[in-house]
C-alpha cells in the first residue's frame, strides 16, 4: 500500500515540476509581442508604389504599411523617426509565421528571425525628423 502511495506522490511531484518548467519557458522564450495592436518606433520610408510605406523598427522589425488603410497622412512622415500604433493584419497567421521563424532560429536553420508583417496604422507620433536607423535609398 505504501509503495502505491509513494509512486502516486512521485508522479504528482514530477507532473508539477514539469508544468512549472513549461510555464517558465513560455514566459521567457518569446520577446515578440503576440498582441493584435502594436506600437512600433522606427523610421518610415517610401515603398515601391505611391501608397506603400515601410516602417523599420528600432528592434530590426519591418512592417509594410498602406497609406489608404490608415486615417493618418503617412507621406508627411517619410524619412522621420515615428512611433506608430496599429493593428496587425491577419494577426493569427502572423503569429504562427513568427513562431515558425523562432523555431527555425532555435534549431540553427536560420540566422535571423526579425519580425516582418503588415500593419494598419491608427495613430502616428513624430519622434524625430531624423531616421532611427540607417536608411538606404536606390540610385
């Protein structure tokens, strides 16, 4: 009888240790936000077409933005450092893609896992008239 109780107690202890370890790993392993609404600070550059822009975050992330999808005049902020708040397009698919990139980096299959996505900007605040990161232009 005591052997069964010892085994049961050992299984419960093992299960609780495993669960606490899994929760700790989940909290510390992901530096990317999973929120649908993001605030990104970085440099806004002109995209390939008249209505497209690219926001390069100070953390290295890149966000494709369309001026017509936002109620904000983005063209007046090109070349400036801005803080933009917006909604991630297709947030669920975006987060799954970013998780796959993180896993590929963790296993050594990929060197870089900086975030890239599409953002519908709802608010823009100018931080500086100078870019936050080096901006390359085509000649």
